[in-house]
């Protein structure tokens, strides 16, 4: 675990460095390009109520605003989405709510350019990441509400598989057919070598085992995320919190306390740290149970 966490920290550090480099090199390129060739830099327009509001600079310090119709735009020159990068960093810190807020802002911004060259793919990618973050954050109703619009978009092959994962996550919350859900999850794992997709699927498998009170199996599923897919740093905090909860449910209170303590220290100021502190307080001073609760499979075999 220690080696995996060190690897995660190094990956996060490198990611931040790359983001700063990109921001410095490409911020100047962010602009709207009109059909007559005019470039409107990012500081000269904003999105209000879904409309593109351009600031026109007049003589002296005077300015005026006008609504810019998408039909007058040749393309959006926007090399990357800062919201995607920032949200991944926030998720890696266990700050899911903040990540959702950032992605929502990005979605509303790029929606104004979804039919403009250079804007469509950015809108799709940010919107998709937004729905994934909603699902990861347990925002079930918001996830369901976003699905019709998401499924109308032209997704790439990777996103089509990730969409299956989102649907599977919805199904595991609405269906008790756990055998079918686990089978679907294993099929996805067999068909992909994408670490992000695999990490999300193993978390779903852990959730199913938790529902079935198979806490040891759930623990092992959750721990696969930081141990085998640690580069998916946006998935690690939630999986680790769930793993710590499984230790408590297995009545391994001392082990759980150590895990919760590390989560509080590793993700300060986050919802994960807040939840870990509450869980730790609820089992404060309790010792490991010498006769821990058996999993659902063990109970069934003894019946």
C-alpha cells in the first residue's frame, strides 16, 4: 500500500506540473475565431444564460457588449479544457463536490459552442466527465436526469464503454439481480485494458459485495483500485474510504481506525476526510473482534 500511495503522489505532482506548463503556453491561444478571421480572446467574452456575450472595446476605456450568434463563429480555438484538469485534481484530493461544481461550470460554458468547430468535442468530454463525477459522488437522481442528453452525443469508443459502466452503476442501485450485475462487470473487465474503466468496475463490484454483506470480498475489490490502478488518482480516495468501512464492518476496528486516520491526514479539507473522521469517532477505542462477522457466502455454506 505504501509504495502504491507514493506512486500516486508522484503521478499527481507530475500532472500538476504538466497542467501549469500547458496553462502558461496555451492560455493565449484560447479565443473565438469569427468567419471573417477576427479573433476574440477569452477575456473579451463570457457566457450568460447560455448566450455568448462579447465585450467590444471602444475609444479610450469605454466598452460595449453584444450577443454573438454561433452562426457567425468559424471555430473555437481552445486547446484543452482547464475544467477537466482541475476536476481530476479535485477528485484525487477526495473533493468530489468541488469537482462536480467545476465540471458543471465547464459544461455550461462549452454548451454554448457545442455546434461550433472545436467546441463540440470539448462539450462532449466535459459533459461526460460531469456525469461520471455525479455517479462517483452518489448523485443518483442527477445522474439519471443527465443520461438522455448524454446518450444523444456522438461518443468515442472509450466513452461508449465508460457509458456501460455508468449504466451498470445505476443498475446496481436499482436492481437486486446481483448475479447479472457481477457477470456484466466481469465482461467489461475482460474486454478492456483501460485502467480507468477497470477501476470504476471494481468499485461497483465492491459495492455489490457490500450489499450482500460479503465484506471481505468487498474489501478486496475496493483495494484493487489503489493497488492495481493507482494512476487513476481520481478514483482512489472514495475506494479507500469504502475499504476502511469494510474493515469496520468486519469488526477489525483497530485496523479500520488506522485506515481512517490515514485518510484524514491524506485528504485534508475533503468530504472523504470528514466522513473518515466521523467513522473513526464511531469506533474510537474499540479492539479487533476475535470472532468477526462471516461473509454472506460463508454463512450460506454453513446453513
